[in-house]
């Protein structure tokens, strides 16, 4: 039997503090403080306090940079984990170190064993979704980040004076704040929203939902439910509907089969994590397009969660050809396999990048450069997601479509899933989130130092702490001839 070195969260929290002290973290203050008309300027404003925001916020703090995180959700409700996510467990293997930034005591495993012991860890299969949220709440506590909940960023306006103006809606009204840099860490749909096929517009809003919507699934009890898609979110939505008493659930799957192999999992290794950013553009596109085309299969457990119900049906080769709405509020979906009579339809069709769909990006959207603006892919590699992806610089920064059209645009940095084509999957998923956060934080530290080099040089010249006091030695007497 394995015995934990220490038990209890209080002991683990003490270990985190000790580890940081041993590593001399956070770094001593070195940033040049900025003000405008006497008002302090935020060094880095991070939009989002979910997993990505917490990780990059902590990485910045370790380097002596003080970020401020803004999240529209109430404290403890950040991200999808206890709001719109419906999986029973995480899809990632439990042993991944996630946002720990190289600190063993900051891992989920350390947090779990502190409460349930090594034996408990050994018997754990996958991490329960709500338990992951509990871990992130604890992560927030021990990192002591400056987080403003129930604060929604309404506008991001780069200025020519190397500052960014933010309009932020808080509990007491709208504030106008200034920051030197902004990091967008707002999740999977952070640069757009749900991706819906055109025929969705034929269906009244009260008869449909996207899998990411805040939907009361108990309202589907007794109804004939359709789910478009065969990925993880499709299985999660179908399983939840069945468990909440749906009369039946038909999964309507365009492909002739459900994908079996997770190609992105097979590609995961340190070479790709650290090397994707330096690959030629052709290889970046080729890798991401291949993974997109192969699609990620749903987890086995999520699929079994659905198939165990006798009133669940997996309909492959069923693209939607036409939709008709009946006067009684039900709908009829025409497919190559026949007609489906449904009462409610859930679209598990993923997300799209659409800057114009997010009002806070209105000032950025016309000026930022996407991959589609400059890269010409090979024939047969068409991919709308990649076409729309922002073309990011080495520090995840946005770049101008037309140089000079929006000075300061490169002070906005993207740290969510759409950064994958430029930087690899280091900004949205658990496996390499720490690597991406460190890359971004180190890049920002370098930029700040370069911008303030005059002030840092003056500080260097003014530095006067003596190493020796002059009484440690005496000059030798003159030589006697």
C-alpha cells in the first residue's frame, strides 16, 4: 500500500508555498509601472479565468508580471465544467499534468491524493467533470490571482500610444480601463460561437439548441429528440437527454461510420508541442487539416452511456436534406435513410471562428490577418476552420492585414483553441496548456523589457547596492627598492 507523503489540502498548500520559495517564485518585482493621468495601467489584462486564463495568469505571476483576470461568470462557475459541459468525466487521461506549470504539488494528482490517498488515485479511472472544477477552484485559491468575476469585457480598443482601452461591464456599471497587453483566454468558442448548418435557420429557436447552450434537459422528458453529430459533445447531449427521460434519441450522423481513432492523440509528443510553431506553413496546415478531416472520435465511455438505452438509435449516413415544421410544433427531417419525426433537435456541430459575432472584437475584426488572407493551401486541403484562424506572431499576437491600419493590434494575444494552427494545441487543451502558458508569459516578459529598455538601463546605472564595503582589505604598501 502506498502512503502519501502528506495528507490533507492544508499540507499540500504548504508544500506549494515551499516549492515556490525553493524556486524563488514569483520573481522579484522588475516591471516599470505605467500610469496615465495618474491612473495605473494594467500590465496584462486576461479575458477569461477558466483553465487557460488561470494557467497563463500564474505563468505571468511567476515571472514577476501582475495580470488582472476578467471573467463574466460568477466565482467558481468559470468555464464550461459546471454550466454547459455534460460529459460524466474528462476525456483526457488522469495523469496529464495540465496547468501545473512544472510544479508537482500543483497537479490534479497531488490535489486528489491529498484527499483520497494513493490508493484512491490508483482506483480512479477518469476525472469526474465536476471534480475537475473543484480542482480549478483550489488552483485559483493557492495561486492567489487577481480575478474580477462578473466583469464582462465589452470592447477592446488598441490605441497608437501603446495602450489598449477596455470597456468592462461590472456589477456597478461600465468602467474604462487601460492595459499594456491583452490576452484573450475565453475558451473553445472564444473567437466566435456555435457552428450551425444553414438548415438550422428553418427551425424555430424554441425547438432547437446547440450542445454548448445552457439548456434544461429535463424539459426534454417525453420528447422525441434528434442530435446532429457523432462526436463527444453529441454523445454527451444524447446521454443527458436519455437520462432526463427523453422518449427517444436519434443520432443523425452524416458519415457512414463513427470515427474510431483519435489521430491528435497519436500526434502528441514534445517534438510537436515545441516544434509546431517553427514548422513551415505548409506543414502546419497539412497536419491540422489532416486531424480535422479524420475527426476526433467520441470516447468509448460516452458512447456506451448512450447505447445502453434501448430508445437510442445511431443513424449513420444520415445528412439532413430538408426540414419541415408542423403546426403542432414538431418537425420532420428528411434524410437518405428516411423521414424522422422529432420534437426537439440538438446541434452538436462544434464552433466557428467569427470575430464579427462578438461585439467586443468589433474594433479588431476588420484589421486582423487570418491564415486565409495570406496562405494558399494545396488543392484538396480546403478547411474553413483553418482559413478563418488568426495568423499569430511568435507571442500569440494578432497581426495586421494591412500594415499600419490599426496600430497596437499586436498588443492583443490569443490564448484559446483558434491559436492551434499558428502555435499547435498548447492553448486550449489539458495536455500542453502549461507549455503554451510559459511560451506566452516568457514572450511577454521579453516584449515588456524591450519596450522599457531605457528605464531599465537607467535602473541599472542607478543600482548601488554594494557587494563589499571597503573594510574587507587594505592596499599593499609601496614596494621598497
